[in-house]
């Protein structure tokens, strides 16, 4: 289980996160959604300890906010698929699958090929020759070969054509079936809804809503809130039923005041 509470983060003296909270149960999938600049990627970076932050990040019940990034990743079985995929374009598919992973270099890539059979005939090909969708498959396969408990995905559909995005989401569904715990950054609420159990809407660096992705009224309210100027959406206010699944940060946290100055006990 990954639990994030009152997370704040800074780039230099500029505060980017003000109060992000969500909970990701083992085997579940939470999608961080929101408009450009809302703080989705920064939340992922703060969970990993890649940006100076305050607040609580617990993985498997253990507070990790004092841990360095590599310890969070190694101790808790975290794999990351970064925005832009982070592949080495001059290396082959096989080389990319095992790069930096001695165990996979020894034992082979069959776990990735079993999951994504389309990779089988492309293993000796340079990654740069593959389509965007196929490259995303390599990035996901590389994550799988790390045998993670948690996979963190930053906008896996970024820059891809809609038909390719459909393909990617089919791969993500396959990944989910393996029992992985998934934290997904996704701008598209409908895409996120297709795979996640819960949607966490970020606005200006804070959790604005946290809703059950299987509740259409709650998701509709979230979409209206995401694109409204004030963060409220009276025309599509949640029904009594959806109100039970849509909680605001203020409700959850008891309306903690937001900090105004950069913190000093950051994790990185
Ligand atoms: P996008 O979908 O556009 O990536 P996002 O929701 O992921 O948006 P972040 O990238 O987390 O948003 O950005 C949150 C805030 O932090 C924004 O105001 C952004 O300008 C700022 N920010 C992001 N990266 C940096 C950086 N390296 N240095 C300074 N400010 C940054």
C-alpha cells in the first residue's frame, strides 16, 4: 500500500505542491488527473524522492520520506515508467529491456515477451525503428522485468495517436491483471477511468477531489471541477450517492492551513 498525506514540494524556492493526499491499496490503481501544471508529475517525483518535499509518504506501512530514491525503489519494489519513456534509442529492444538489470540480463526477457508477445520478433531491432506504441511496450516490459510490486507511470499515452493510446491502455490492463499496484499520471479523465479504481484530481498542487472511478456521477463531477475556473461545479454537483465517494482534501485533512514558506526537511 502506498499512502501519501499532506505532501508539499518545491523546485528551488518555488512551491509546486501544497497539499496532496491519496491512498493506493495493494493491487489497486490510482490515477492522478488534472490540467497542465496541476502537479501530477511533481507528485510522482516527490513519492520517489526526486524533489524536495515535506509530508508523509508511506510504502507498505513504512515512512520513506527520509529515504533516498534508490532505497525507496529497491526496498519496496518500485518500477518507474517516465514521461517520454526513457529508452536508449540506439540500443536494441533486448538491450533496453535488460539495461541496468543484472538479474534480467542473466535470466532473459521471457517475462516481458510473455506479457507482450509482439516484442518477440523485434528483440534484435533498434528501439528507434519501433513505433511509439511499440516503444511504450518496451518501456512497460522493462518495468515488468524488475519484478516490481509498484509501477509508477507518467503519462504513458503522451504524444501518441488515439489508436496507439488504445493499444497502450490494453497493455496497461494486461499489467493490472498481473496484480501490480499502479500509480498512473494521466491527463485524460476518460482514459484514467478506463483503468483506475480511483481518480485523484489535482488542482494547483493540491488534491481537489478523490473519487471512485466506477461511479459515473462522481467522475462527471470531477471532470466539471477539473475544468471549472473556481474548482466548483454547481451545474453537475454530486448526487447524494456520489457524494459518499467524492471527498475533498479539506474534508479528509480537517482543513489544514497551507504553508507559505519552503520547507527545510526535504528528502532530497
Ligand atoms: P503536465 O501535464 O503539464 O506535465 P503536471 O500536472 O504534471 O503537468 P507538474 O509538471 O508537476 O504538473 O508541474 C507542477 C508545477 O511545478 C507547475 O507550475 C510547473 O511549472 C512547476 N514545475 C515543474 N517542473 C519544474 C522544474 N523543473 N522547475 C521549476 N518548476 C517546475
